[in-house]
């Protein structure tokens, strides 16, 4: 029995590794994420453009609940020739950089080293650059084709100190040192710093207001980027239907939360609430509209024989975290992934948000 369990674990790890180093001939089929440049940002003329640079990253990270993401691609007048053979990508989540003294999380249980976060990002980029310089496209694995940044690049602390723009520029400049693009997801800390109207205008996201889309980084592969704060107390206007739905959900599931999300002890009496602990303002939901779109994407991928990598900031499986940082409607999202229409096409789901590091 122990030997059989060890073999299953071994084969599972091998499957994860093969997914992370997914081999395929690159084709261009999807919206082009935006890439920061040293001199600023350039917005693509058409967000539905095809990926035209080194783009796409398969990789798995424990607390990132299995998924994959592309990078905001470089703006070039002439697309770079597509890479061939196997591809790899870099992945990072929850940098939460701020030029501020160390602090704590909401529950006062975890120390937050805000200033050190930028150094950690710099170390990560340095390491990815060494991979790029030491290996050619024919190496095993090849250098990263893109960076997947799964949300919370800067901390909400920046909003309180008035340093949002400065902090964001420094963080994006670090990612901009890469010779490839980055795919940036919306996390709760993006929504502490910007509202949805502002995010709709930034060049480092594809859409901002409804930040969910798909693209094909390589032949036989599709990446689905989800927005786990479509239903949320944060980021939306007071009368936005998506915010009103969030108010209704939290009033039903966690009465400790006030309609503006600011007052009260969110966890009072929730010690034995199980997975209902996810109903707090720093989580959010996908919503019916996005889940219908998600189902159609997986159905389309299955019909043409594509494998799918899903990315989300909030976790989609409770066993890929401590059971409190999932999307409010994670069960519905899991239902889509396991549906007959999807037919097992999802190879991996990668998420951020949980800082402890876990996978399922």
C-alpha cells in the first residue's frame, strides 16, 4: 500500500512537472497582454490581438492553486519569430510591495515585510534572467517565454501613504527587465489601490473592468484568465450590480461584514464555520456571467483537443489553501472544470492570494 501510494505521488509530481514544462509549437491565438517599458506604457491598439512575443508560462506553485499565466507582451512593430519546441514560463504572486515599515495581516497573525518585497521580486527577476541568458531556445527547459504575475503586485498600504503610482512603477520596472512579457491578474490589493474605472484605463491589464479572457500561447494549449473579484465589495461603484450582489451574499453568509466592508469583526463566531470563512471582503466571486463564459471556453477547448491552463487570484479548491481564501463561488467554478463539456481538458489551475503555499 505504501509503495502504491509513493508511486501515485511520484506520477502525480511527474505530471505536474510535465505540465509546467508543457511542450508545444507556438501559435498566436489570443488577446495580447500589455507589457511595461522603461519609458512608460504603450497600450495595444486592439486588446484582442494575438500574442506576438515570447509569451506564456506554464508552471505550478503550491499556494498558487495550479494554473498558468502569460506576460504583458512587448510592443513591437514586427512580431518576433515564434519560438519552437518546449516552452517554460515564470510565475510569481502576492509580491505586495510598499515603501512602508513592516506590518501585519488583517488577523494580526502574520508579519508583512513590505519593503523587502521589492528586493524579493528583484531576486526572482535576476534568476529568470539567468535562465534566459544561460539557455537557448533548444535547451531543456528553454528560457521563460513570459511571466505570470497572479495579482497583488503592490500592497494596499500604498493607497494610505499616497505612493500607489510610485510603487507600481518600480514593481513594473522590475518585471520590465525581462526580455518577455507579463500577464497581470487583478487581486484584492489592486482593488485597494484602484477602482474598476481606473483599471479599465491602465496599460498593464487587458480589460480592467472585466479582466477575464483567453489566449493560445502554443499549439494545443489555451490559457484562461479569470477575474475572481467580478462580484466584490471592493473596486466597484456604490450602485454597480456586481457590488450590490456582493452585499447581498455577505449579508446572507456573514452578517459580521458591514455593507461597506469596513466595520465589525469579520470572523466573530466563525471559528467553526468551515469553508464559510471565505465570505469576507478580501475574497470575491466570479459571478454567473463569467462562469457561463468560462464554461463556453472549456467546451470550445475540449472540442478542438486543447489542454487548458486556468489562472485566478482567489483559490478555486479549498484543499489548495487553508479553506478560507477561496472565491465565494468556487464550487460553481469547480463544477465547470469537472463538467462534461470540459471533458477533462483542464491541465492545471494556478492561483495566488494564499501566502502559505499549497497545492491539491
